[in-house]
């Protein structure tokens, strides 16, 4: 892989700036959310009723503060409490409140549903090898959603995190999502080309 992961300090510094200052702007998503991945969110507290009689999701204070600061519409929160964000119209990130107050950041990296057997296993092993070198400097990690056939990027944000910490985490997460999306696609294409020549 020719691309190097972004420097953690640079990612955090960029996230600390206003979205317009670093070119990274968050918008709520109205499309269907990414799959949940292997982490179970557990039950949320009871929700207040909406005007249409349905139950509005409970949104943790930290997530509400982020939505206010970045002008994310309340309608972007799904009934189960997940918030879908789009950064620069390109990077889709899901923020899921967990039952203990933590937030789980999640995004799709690569569709592997069309790969099976040894080819899929070899690709995943290669990417896992790359991931071990990145884990030291970044809090995000790769996970496989077997049911959906997708490789995901996950990161947890502590329940007592500040708004600044959440913004920094999202900045680093989007940087790593960019890195992993490019790297995973490049590795998959390289392996496909090798198979085609063979």
C-alpha cells in the first residue's frame, strides 16, 4: 500500500476547527443507515411521543450538543437513536448511542459480499495486517459485518467526552475512513488483477 495513514495529531487539530475552516462539513442523512455491525447497542431509555404519535428517540446530551453546534436537523436521528452524517457529501458516518452512554462511530469501508472462500480470506488477512500497524496511532479499527458482507470502520467515544473530543474523534475517524477506503479498494483491485492474470 502506497498511502500512509494520516497523522493522529494532524487529524485532531483539523477537527478542532470549524467545519468551514477545514472543509469538513457534516450534514444529516435521510437515506437508510449503515448496518449496525457487530456491536449491540442495547436498550435506550423511553422516548417522548412525537406529534404523529410515534416515539421520538432519546438523543444523548453530547450528541444533541454536536447537532446544535453543526446545525444537524433533528430529523436526521433514526427511531432507534442512530444519527447518520455525511461529510463533504462523500463520507457517510453513523453515530450510534450505546446503552452505557458511549457513542459508536461506524462507516462502511468495502463491500466483500461478492468475494468468497480463499480470495476473501486472503484479502481480509492482508488488511488485518495493515491494521495492526495503524492501531497504535488511531482509535478506530476494522470489523467485518458477516451478514451484510461489508468491512466496517468502528470507533468508540467515551460517555463523558466533551464536544471538542467528539469533534476531534469524528475528524480523525473521517481521515481514517478516507485512508481505509482507498487502501482497501486498492488492495482488492490488486488482488483481482493478480487473479485475472493467473
